């Protein structure tokens, strides 16, 4: 009934701006809004004209970096953080400051630089910089020291709440868990000023007794947490289960309406994106995601999948974000290059085959009308087609224009000059310089992993 009613309304009076806008949301007149079913009206803010905002916390630099072999140094983390800021990410979890001196330095540098930049930000405000901390005073102090240089920052503290973790990892009781969680959040709130906030995560929440989870969250909200995160730490739950859990928490946790409920899902059963979307439909207003879905074990929820699901199906998941989708493809390639983690060709949204058609029936359909077999305009995520032939006679302006079309608009003059020189060298050896050539040089010269050591010989 709800979907049928929405379809009728959407078809006659909804303006859905899929391109050329920074805030992609559904907008209705007040008369139209009044005609919507109650289940849909609840998603509107008090003004009654816009959908609720979904905050995007990107944890590529923290959880994503925990992928085996994906370790990043300070310079590489800074490059990715700058790109996330351009893409419109609301909160960047830049690392785990107490884990190593290098991680502390990376979080601090990002907080001091990217955390104070507003240029080219879709929101017009700096990206909030977060650091992770266990529910221990020394962790929280170290985290605060790393992030405090940002215009807005976050201390993200966590403690496991499932019985299996309490018994076999932490060796504490439920009462001790509640007290330690409360103390950690209260201490973090004592450190921060008006520029900071505190998030609390209940590690392994999806395998925690729901009533105990209510008790923990009630305590940390009382202690001052402004964001409550519900992680599916081991990728165990199903969409229906986590939807019921979020609905239960919204009903039972005292003070839940005064905080932001967050979802953090892992992909061990291949359900991270589906679970995250289920959380959004049941009250989550922050999602924790990574570029290309990298992360511990099978990875995390993919930022590109969630964002495009919201853009393609606003009738099913009616919220908006500040993400500039045109930067998705470039960001994906940058992360892949710097981490060394290759994106599978058939990966949704960012795989090399995502917008490629080989079957004759499909090719015929696309040639007649692209929407026969494409639900996303490739340009919407930064995938473009050649508009100019580039060769040895092409000038700097032509190459620079193509780089802008591909989404590389944050290069300085010196970098552009270097790239054009390299492109000319390629053009001397082949007739045309393709987009693949352009990007190969960019990732070889600009966005390449820094060589820390070199094998010069063996005995």
C-alpha cells in the first residue's frame, strides 16, 4: 500500500534532482505532503519541506586500513582525507590514535589541515574529524590530543557488549560493562569543548541481548553521548533482524530521540549494504562506511553502494546526503591505488564492468534507450566517455579540461605541468592518449604509494 501510494504521488508532484545539484532530496509542496501516507510524512523535518539528512561517517582511514596489507602512511592518509572532504563526507574517522605513533601523527595532521578547510566543501563547513578510542582514559586522552586541532571533532569510544565478548575477551560482568561505558563517555565529555562531540559504539551489538543494549545506551546517553552506534561487528545479522533491533531501540532507550542513531555493518555474509539500508529505514541517521567496502575480514559497507541506492531509490529509502556523487569514481581509484587493493571488475558502481554491456540484446537495448539496461547515468558517479581526441598536438588546455571532466580538479599548476609532459611523451609513441593513459600517469606520479624501502640485492 505504501509503495503504491508513493508511486502515484511521485509520478505527479515530486521533483527528484539526480544531477547538477549538491543536495539530492525529494521536495514536495505542503499540499502534496499532507496527502502522503503517515509512514512517509514521519521522515520529514519540522519545516515539512525536506527529507531528513543522513550523516556519512567514512572510516576508510581507520576500519578500512585494517584490511590486511592496506596500511597507509601519513601522506597517503592525508591525500585520501582531502578527497573525502571534496566528496562531501560529513565525518572522517581518521584513525586509532593510540595504536601507533604513526596513526596518532596521521590523525593529528588531518585534524590540523583538512579539519579546518571549507574550500570546495558541499556543506560549506569543514569535515568533522574523528578518532577511535577504547573505553579507557589513556585512549580517550590520546584521541583528544590528536583531533582537537580540527574546527569540529569527535571522540569515538567503544566497548563490547555481547556476552561472548564480556566472558571470553574482556572478562567483566554486565554491570561492569555499563559502568565502564558510562565512565568513558563522561570522561570524554569533560575533555571536549563546544567544537567536539562524543560517539559511543557497542561492539558486537548485533549479538548482544537487546534489553542489555537498552541499558548500556541509556547509560551512555545520560553520560553525554550524542551519537549511538550499533555495529554488526562480525557481519552476522540479516536485514529483517537489524531492522527489528533498531525499531526496538527507538522505542525502549531513554533519550534516544535526542541523539543520532548510527549503523556500522560488516560484509561477512555479503549483507552489509542491505543491512545498512534496513537500518536507515528504521531510524539510523548516520552510516559508517568505507570506499570500495575495504575493511576487516570481508570488509565494511561500501559508501558508493549506499549513496547510489539512496539516489536511485528515494521512494524506498527517503533521506538525503551531502555527497557529491560525481567524485565517487575518482575516490575509488585513489583508494585502490594507495592501498594496493584492486577493485573487482564486477563490483557495483565502481567496478570496471559496472557500465559495460557485452551481450547483443543488452547492447541493442542500450543503443535504443540507455535506461533499458542502466539504472544509473555513469556520469553521475564520475564515469565519462572521451569527448576530445588527445594526442601529441593537443595543448595543455585540452589535457587540463579532460582532467577536470574526469574529476581531477584538485591538482595544482605544477602537477598539471608534470602530467602534460608525461602525456606528450606517451603521445609520441601512440596516436591517441586515452582516459586510461591519463589516469595511469596520475596514479603513477601523484596518487602512488610512497616507497619506504627498496630491495637492491640479495646474497
